[in-house]
């Protein structure tokens, strides 16, 4: 069993910064792609950013230049540094990880979500 635990959400004023963390624990051979998604009230969950085990990153257009995703493979942890936050960034942020639980078995896991609220 694998668990993803997010932390770092909160309330911040527009223009401010937050750093989210997501730690994977449990029966892990290693983690492949790790990513962040978000879901605003009344909207569908959307992709924010992802990072491969080798460090290749990809971002949604709406966050490029403001958000930075990084990871620590030894800790099975992914981070999301969010700068220049805007009210439209308000959402529940979810961590996602593609995990090898055995050398031949991959599973997709989600965290429970952490609330980010940006006030204007």
C-alpha cells in the first residue's frame, strides 16, 4: 500500500508564495512521474505540472514562469514552489504519482489534497 501525503497549503495574498510538498510512503520500488493537479470549486480537476524521475518537467500554460516543480528521489517527495500567486490559483491541489510497487507492477496514486486560497 502506498500513501501520498501533501502539506504546505494555506491562505496567501495575491503576489505571495507557497511551497507544497508531497511525500510518498509505503511499499515503493521507486517512483516514476510525479505531478500536481488542482481543482477549483465547480471546475474539473486540471493538470498543473509534472516531473520525471530524471528531472524533466512540464507545466500548464497558466502557471509557466510562476510555479516550479522539483523532487527528491531519495525521499520519494515532490515539491511545488508557487510564486506570484493569483486569486485564480485558488483550488485544492492534489499530488499524483506513478509508482513501481514491484519491478513489474506500476500503480497510480493520489493524495488527499491540500487547500490553497489566494486572496485579492
